[in-house]
C-alpha cells in the first residue's frame, strides 16, 4: 500500500507545483500584453495627471514581483480581485459563468463519454467489418469539420427548419432543469460530435492492444461470447489510456468551448474571457486563465491517479 | 460413433504467411493427421517447434490461433464433428467439454481479476455449477494440486503468486468445469526443474483422480514419458510415429524418433586445470541500484584457458547477474574481476577496447541480439572493422572463414536474420563473438530457446570451436543435461551464492549437498516410471527425517 500512496502523493504534489508555475506564466503573460488599462478605462481624452493617478490607484507602478505575490496571496484566500472595468468582485461574476460552463460540459460529458466507449467496444467487436468502418468514418468526419460549421449547420436544420430547439441558448435560474436542457440541446449535440472521435478511437486502440494478450485467448477458449470478453477481460486492462483521453476531452469541454459559446451566445466562461481580453481587464483575464489551468491540471491529475490505482500490481502488492 | 472421446481424422490446417518481399499466401502447416483418445487416457503430442503440435491441440477445440485455419478433415468430440457444428455449440464445447492449459500461466491469467473468478468463470458460464459449487470445487482442486492455503489463494491476483503456483492454478482452471478432455500445451516448459517435478506430479494425480482424458503437448520426450499412455510424434506437420509410450521410448521404429530418444549424445571428458586461469572472480558481492539486498554474495570462481565453466541454477539464483558483473554492466559493491592477467574496471566505461574485445557474449534470444535490418555479413563484419580495422576484400574473406567455421558457408553472407532458422541465428551470433578473437565468451542460456536436436548441434559446434580457437566459455544455464555435456568445471548457484563448485566429475558425484541433490534428481529421465520413483524416494527421505 505504501508504494501506491507514495506514487499518489508524488502525483498530487506535481500537480500543485505545475499549477504554481502556470500562475507565474499567466501573470507574466498578462503583463507583457500590449495596451494600458488606465488608458482603456479613461479613454483617449484623459489628461496625463488623471492617467498617473489611475495607475497609482490600480497599483500598476509597483514592481511586477510584488504585484505577483499580492495577487497570489489574494487568490489563495479566494479573492480574485475586482474587475477594472465594471468594479465588481471577480469571484462573484465568474462564479455564475463558471457554473454555466460546467453545466454545459457536464451534460455533454454525460452523453459523449459513455457513447464514445460503447462505440469503441462495438468497433472492436466488429473490427475491420462494416460497423467498425462506419463508426470510424462518421466520428472522424465530425472531428474534421470545424466546430463552428457544425454548429451553424445544426442551427440551420434543427433550429430554423425543424424548430425543435432554440439557437440562442441563454439560460437563467428561473428555468427548470428540463427547460435548461432543451435550451442547450444543440450545443450539447455539437460538443458531443466534437469530442466523440478522439475518445472512441482511443478506446478502440487501447482495447485492440489488449486483445493480443494470451489471457484473451484463455477467455476465448472458455467459450465466452466475444462481447463478454471485450467488456469483462479486455476493457478493465485498458482503463488507464482510456481515462487519460477522456479527461483530456473533459478538459476541452470546459476550457475549449469558447467558439461554441460565442456561436450560441451561451453565458459561459469562454465568452466572459473573450469580452474581458478585448477590454484589457487584466485581473479578470488572469482569474479566468488560472481557473482554466486549474481545471486542466486537475482533470489530468485525476486521470493519472485513476491509472495508478487501476494497476492491480500497485493496488494489491505481493 | 464409438466410445472414443476424441477422434481426429486426416486433419489439415493452413495458415497465411507474410514473407518479406513476397506476396502473402496460404501454406499448409499440418498435412493430414489422424489419432484418437479414449476416455481417461493421455495422448502425448511430441515434436520440435514448427511440428504443429499446439496447432493440432487447439484444433481439438475448433480454434485457430491468429491466421490459422482448419482446412480439412474431421474432429469428432463426444460423437459430433465439431468443425461442422454451430457457433453456440463450439462455445459450449470450449470451457465445458474441452479445456486448455497454456505454457505461460503468467500471461494467460487476466492481471486485473482475482484467480478464483477466472478459475470458476467457465464452469459458471457454461451452467455446469452454481457460483458456490464452482468455488467449492475450485478450493478442492487447489488442495489436490498442492497449492498453499487453498481456502484463500483464490482471493489473490495472479501477480501475487509464484510461476509454479500459477501454473497449478491454470490446471485448476482447466479442471474446474469437469471437462472430458484437457489440452495441456507445454505446461511445465517455462518452469525450473525443481518446480516442474511438483507441477508434473500434481497434473498426473489430478488426471488420475478426475478420470479426465488429456492431450499433453511438449517438446520434451522425457516429460511426456511420465504422464502419457500413448505418444504421437510429429515433424513439420506430418505424423512420424504413433504408438504406446512403452513402444516409443523403448523400441522406436523411425529414425527421427530414435534421434529424439537418444538426444544428448555428446561425451566430453573433463580437462585438467591449467596453472594460470583466464578469469578469476574474487569475493564478488553485488546488488541492484535502489535495493538493499545482495543478489550476489561473496562469489569466487575461476575459469581456465580453453575450458568451460558451467554456472547452473534456477531462475533468480543470480547466474545472469554474475555475467553482468563480469561484463561491467553491473558494477560490484565488493570484490574484483581478474581477467587475462589484469584487473578489470568495475564499470564498462573504464574498460579498454582490448578488454571489450577479449570478452565476448552470446545471448539466449539470438533474434533480438541482431539488428533485423542488417545482413549476416554486416553483423559478423562489424567486430572485424571495429577491433581489427578490416575493410573490403580482406573483411569479406574473414567473414567467409567464420561462416565456414559455424558450418553455414558463404551463401549466407547476404541473408537477413528473418530468413534464418533459430539454430542458424544462434550460429551467426557465435560467429560474431568469435570474430573478435576473444579469450573468453560468456554464453547466457544460449540453447534454452532451441529444440533439443538443434541445441545439440550448437553445443557440438561450441566444443569444436573451443578446440580450434582455444577460447574459454562461461556457460550460464539452468539445464543440467547441457552442463553434463560440455562443462569442465561447474558452479552451482542458489539464492546468490555458489553452493557447490569444482571439477565436473567431483560436482556431479555423491555425496551431494541438499540443493544439488534436489536439482540433479529433478531432471526428467527418459524412462517409464521415473516420476513415481523420484516422488517415492523423496517421501521416504522426508519420512526418515
């Protein structure tokens, strides 16, 4: 057991270190961005004195290292600062947006992950035959088309022609869960198509790799059905690579959905980030970057932990 | 049909081959084989690799491995031709009526599932027993097969038990659904001799107690003689001889069978030690990095010029580690290696080109020790260039000489390793080692992966070359028959220590220490009833104690 705990502790420590390094990267990255926040807030006609006062009030004249640690100290206490443009507390305004993004990502994942794994299993069962080829062709085609194009095509047919679901997907607290899901059904479908291929292909490849093992032959010689063999004997031994690619795609569903959010005017994190980049609202951009990084690192860390725990040699030492 | 459990008639099996540079095409690998097995009887299928014995064994379960297809003939099990029945019936046959024990239990158990679940799976799935009954039966089998803690061993995962134990678990897996026939495919080949004898006895008793019939596949005639009623000798997919075990062992009719029975024909008289050994290993102690356990403990051995020191022991005894220390791959923590009148540096980086040249190595797996994209000429020519700077015609002349010495000839110079047989590959590796004109060659299990007749040829070649080149061999092996054939002196290793060391005659003559006695008495002998004799002797001894 001790080896397992040691590996897990190592992995978690590594994740935290990575997050710390990323915070430095985000901070220095936003500093070297062109543009001046004070100028942005006060407009072109501001007097030099007003600009100087503004900069002093915002702390823009302090040395970068000091600003970094002030910021980091705040973040560690849950204080992401105040927005330069709106003057509101960032944590509060992001909270709602993040909730929306996670809501969309959650439902897209609930549908796409089991579907991808099921399709992967079917592809293995009928490998090199028409179901396998059909699944590969469809999923590869859907990943090859840019997602905004799929989105607009889906809007045209599902929303404009058939009028099944809205194309503008603004949701709010007064809606019931059913209404919310109906509202976001097209973005969920488009996101599913986008992430399906990667997970399906990886499931297929990982299981096919295991299917070469001698213990699969043992299972065949026990007279088991092919699907039982794939599900009960092959799949448990290919969890590690599958979980890794699933987590990469989940991370994408959270941090990479900017395009979809913009197309469907969905009030999520991506759109929030894009808005504030154009306004040079540095504290908001930093906060968004840090949250995205945390999600990404956290999910990948989780994948690694699952891979470590899935290894029976580590879970049950001699 | 009659009361024959298994009746195979004119079985033909084909496979698709993908030779380099040619179009894939179908070939026949089993050319019309017929045999039968009665209830409760054991038929031994024997032959060298490529004889088609595993393929035939699997055909009795209507199974073809990889691209193997059954192309003709009939396989009758319990009165029906299983090659013409439905898929559902084939599934009921596999794991129900006929079960399988593979060579490598370690690879054949699913690493992610508990042993008990895998042992009982087929019996439950085929509806033969309820989960509870199957588990009770499994525990009973574990006990019968002599596994430790039979009540709980099923709760372990495959990696938590030893190789010999896992092989017995595999036998339990095969016997659990109360099959009519078990196919044993080299079930003891991967085990140490001392483990093999226990597993062999367990299998034999299990067969006797359950009244199950069996196909016993092996390349080792001495092993099959202990468990079979009848023997079928196969060669390149053809039947050579088919008869009772007594007739095959004591009165073989065919030349090929005679060769198999009389293999190990080499006689090699022990040479007397010279005053100055070429290799002197003094007080070597070594451990692997990051561990706190000595894998070698105070080893002292000597090897004389032009002679052979056999280092013998089971897996994990430290014999290959000793080779790693001598070659500098694993620096020792204590002691010294004295070679050709000088002390060798602990690690590889500190050794001169001359040190490297004079100490060559040959490995067990000839095909992974050669670059598959280089021709035989390039492989043998490389040390000639590197150590002697030979080029062009001069180099070619020397390569041809070496190819003649290994009895292959200049015709092989442009061939690739993939175009050679296992024995030929090992010969090329020998030529490559000789090309450096070494004083000593370390041979690490060089014949273990080869068929007995081929291995015999390699050993003869090594002895002949020793006479011509006056080279010394440090011969690492687990096979005592090989040791008897070629050694001048022997070091028996056990758990990192040399437990017995001296001239061949002394080491192999009584009185023995306990371990050497166990090792020597475990080597299967080609006579009927040997297994029972050994087991009876051991029981008497332990009762006497």
